[in-house]
C-alpha cells in the first residue's frame, strides 16, 4: 500500500513543492524589492501583508543561510535575526536584537526560536540554549506532536537519513501534526537575572505538558558525538552531559574536544570506546602494578572495570589537573634530580619510578625517550614540564609519591623527637657511635637504597 501511494503521491507532491517554493520566492522577492531598511527596519504596509499571507513569523538563523539561492531570498523576507559564527560580537548583538524586537509593541512579529538547537527523537527534552532567555522577556511555549502510526519525521544521528525521511513522508497519504500554544510565560525578577533558571523552568513546563522527562544533554553533546564518530569511536562515547559537568568543573567545549582526541588515542586498541586497564597502562608506558590499579580505580567511578569518556574528563579535572601545578611539577623535578645539576639522567629517572611503583626491575627507557624531546640523554626542566602539562595523568602518580615521602620523613622526625623511657633515667654519655648511625639522615632528596650513592662526606646530615 505504501509503495502504491508512493508511486502516485511522490511525484505529485514533489511538483507541488517546487511550485509552492517558486511562488514563495516570487512573493519574497516582491516584498523585499527596493526595501532599503534591510533586516533592521520592519516591513510595513503591503509588504508586511504579503509576507504574512505566505510566511507568518520571524525566526533566528545562521547568517550563512541568507546567501543560499532561492531559500536565502525567502529567508531574507522573514527578516530573521542573523547569527554569525565568525563575528565575536554576534552573541551580544543577537541578544540585543531579540530584546529590541520583543519590546517593540507590535512593530515586529513574534520571533520563533528552537531552544534545543538540534533534532532529537522526541522522547525527552534536552537542555535549552540560553539565547532565547537572556533578554528576560516573556515567551510563549509551543508544542508539536506527531500522532502517526509510522514516525517519518524524527531525524537523528542514528536512524534514517534526511533524504529517506522526506521520501517516506511524501509517500504517506497524510501526516498528522498537533500544535499546542501554551500560556505566555512571564519571568519573575529572579528568572530575569538568571537565564539558566528561566530556561530550566520553561523547559519543565513544556515537559510536563508533553508528559516526557528532561535530560541534561545539550547540543554540545551532539557536536562531541559527531567528533567521536570521526575519530572512529562509537558516537555515544561523546555523550558526557556537557552542560552539567561544564558548570560543575568549569570546562570549555574546546578543551573537552581536545581531551576526546587523547581519549580516542588511548581507546583505539579496545572495542566499544572504553579504556581498560591494559590500554591505560600501555598509554602511560608503565606495567600494571598496584599503584597503577589504584589510579585506574580513581578514574573508574562506577567500578565496571573500564573508563568511558565522561569518567576520563571528570578524572582529569578532579584528580589530575588540580595536582598538575607549577609547584608540583617543580617539586617532582627536584625529586628526580638527585644530584642538583638541573637535569635528570635516565638512571635518576628510573630510580624514582621504580621506587614509586615498587618494581625494581622496571624498564623505563621508552618513557624516558618520549620525555627527552631534544634527545640529549638528559631531561631539562622545560622538557619535564612540557611533558607533565601534556600528560596530566602522571600528576597523580607524582603527588602520591611526594605525599608518601613527606609522610615517611615526618614519621622519622617524630621518632627523633621522642625520647625513650630509658634515656630519662640514664645519664647522658658521649656515644662512640657516629651520629649518622644512630639517627636517620635528613635529606632534600629521597631515593631507594639500592640507587643511593655514598654521601657520608656531604653536609646533608643533621648536626647535634
């Protein structure tokens, strides 16, 4: 039946669409002919009546759409608020224009804005973009419902293409659509001062009327999903609830997008767009050890044995980036630089890494070569710092080891300050045993015993 209807209806409707498009283009051309005001002055008189008879409302659109043949002319006749991605002041100008038109007392028609900013499967309402709510003027929510047996109007990233949906829709005998205008929502003083709150409450009002849930996913998540697909990851790997975590962790989209590149490089060997402990260890160029497992578990928030992209972003923001400071990097460099010559040799580097991981036979030559950007056989502070900033995952290992050494030195100092009960009742005698043999040595460097050189003649030891 659908095929039969398609054979008859598809060509007829295609012809009708072309005819209507041409008529709309002629009307738009006539209405805008010799109109010198452009988009800044509202159409009046016969021009406005002609546009209202064919195309009844204003809208927001990308500035690039105005240059499209035929469609650009029709769109220009609507006098939309053009948003330019190249203009840094576009956001401010758009808000000012929306406010001006909304308060024009009828000189401008209503402005049509799609607050989600993207297409969804209509099973929920995602986070509304703030552009429509920053002006703080009243809005009228409009709901669309498509109560059809066959859904041919839902266009999402996982499903039928736009071309296929258009063909299937044109083959239907008819398509039902319900348009419901909710009461005008007038913002309170609190909502005028808080666009996020304003948008959230309007969204909740619409969701209640539609009887669907709300979610914290946004258009930015869609952009990350597309990027994930381009990086050969499953597209759902890009779903991180960007707005939610960006507010809590103060993250920018471009920064999260860069982290997606790193995540894709780590997860490339696995299937499913997740990082296992094997991939994690391979990326860090370290063997699987107890210390590495502990670090992995800090990233693996839900304890399923893998790290997804959301967990990776949160882990870097909460665990690694706060620890990856100039002070921490400087302390870590001094920890590795055991002879205070301003460089780190491979032996010094291996000494600390082996001690930190508890693996005395660990080969760290590959990791050392990756840090040694100048291939001099020694690591300068700049090389060490640049590597640490580009690989914040190591920061937690550095700080954990530093905290361990501070704890051990603190315990040693406490032992020095505690006098034994026998000493309280025994006269103090000059010991024949050297001081260095009776109390721990205080050093500005900490190194495993098997890597430590003989420094008995140095001035690092405490004097009585």
